[in-house]
């Protein structure tokens, strides 16, 4: 038993020595400053930006269709193809129209020949005036029928009325074309529009020249929007109004249907004098309702009581407690205390 007791005492003593040694090392270690992010405050009003989701639309769309009925013989374009004004889009089988035109041309030549023969008789006084007028009418009718046949043959071919990009092709060779049934659409995308739905409570703050920023994730680019068109009819279900923001697209890289993030900067009516704009998340509140922020002075964190004003989106005005040039901790403030060493 004495041997066991002695062994226990030795183990306990050794453990205390190890713990004391470790403690000594910890006391000798240098504590690294807490890493935080700060923002230097300045006089100004908070940003009144709002973010919405929008969809890209073409600048304009033109439907191309036949004016008559017949069998489509050829569609000369494909979706996404650039076309120029006057370029052939599609054609119907022209066989019947060609035969009709040939028949009308024969009838017109026959009527004109009869007119010349009757002219000689009329000038010689051997033809009654009624018969002469009837012959002239027959020639005019033949010429009119000839013009109609020419137009019917021309209508077998449709050409692009505008330059642009073929959006959707809705007909192929072998199908029967009906009057005014679209063959395809031609889109103008050199200037597109961004359609955004705005809640009715916010639509009044948007003007035709309101500043907008448009980010398109599919392209990884951001653009500045142009003039805004405001709709005047609300959606009965959602109580929103559609606006359309003009956007230049000279390289035609922005395509209809792309989703865009739209930031609208609503103009402020008044400026608040003396306010310091800081991130809303950096303003903390004690159990007693006192507002404060953490600031960095001489490399240490200090709690600074503040009096706040109006807030907009993710920023708020600090009316009292801060001076211009103060560095407010915006990230990492959850881990600091009064006098904590910090580094930015």
C-alpha cells in the first residue's frame, strides 16, 4: 500500500508540473489582434436603392406572314439568323399563280388587239359609240385582272420588312399557310428593354429619367439603363405596374428572355444635414435600448453610443456620436469588446 501511495503522489506531482509548464507558456504567448473590417464615415444621406428582378425583351418584334393561302415550298431562314430588309424569308408554291398570270396576259393581249381594230372602225364612223365604250371597258378589265394575277404571284414570296434577328420560326416547308398566319418573327435587339414589375406603393417614386443599374448574370456584366416607360394598368392579382427600361445593345449580346437584376436609385427629396451614413448592421442595441457602434481608435475597439436617424435599405444615418473620419467596424464586431486589439 505504501508503494502505491508513493506512486500516486508522484503522478499527481508530475501532472501539476506539466500544467504549470503549459500555463507558463500560455502566459508568454502573444495574443494576435482581432481582424475586422471597417468603413470610414462621412456626411451624407443613406442610399435609397431598391433591387428588383427583370426580364429582357426585344426592342420591337415584327411578324412575317403570307397574305394568301397555299403550300409552303421553302422557308429560307432559321432562328437566330440575322436578316436584312428585303431578304427572302419564305415562298409558297407559285405554279397556280403563274398559270393564272399567263392566262390573264393572253386575255389582255386579245382585248388590246380588239381595241385597236375597233379604234379604226370608230374613227371611220362605222362603229357605234356604245360598242366602242364596251370594248374599252373590256380592255380595262383585262388589264386589272393582269395586275391582280401579278400581285398574287408576287405574294407567293415574302421578304423581310425590317432588318433584325429571326426570333421564332413557326412554319416549315410542306405546311399549308393560311392568310396572316405568321411564318416567323423578326426581332430588333440592337436596343432591348428590361421589363420590371414595381409594387404600386413604389411606382410613384420612379420617373422617366430615374437612374438604374442592370446586372445580367448570364453575361457577367453590368449596364446603365436608359429612359423608363411606365405602364398605366396594374396587374389585378399582384397590384404591380410594369416598367420598361431602355438598354443599348450594339453588339447584340443581350438576348430576350435573360434575367436581370435591376437596381433603381430613387431620388431623395431632401438632404439631412450632419448625418453620417453607416451600414445598418453595424448599429447595435443594448438591453436598455441604447444604440451604439464599435469604432477603431489607436488600434483598439471602443463602444461608441450614437443617435440614429432615417434608414434606407441597408444603411442608416447616425445623427450624433460620430465624427467625420471615424472608422466604424462593419465586420467582426461580434467578437470584440471594449479595448480589444484589432487589425484591419
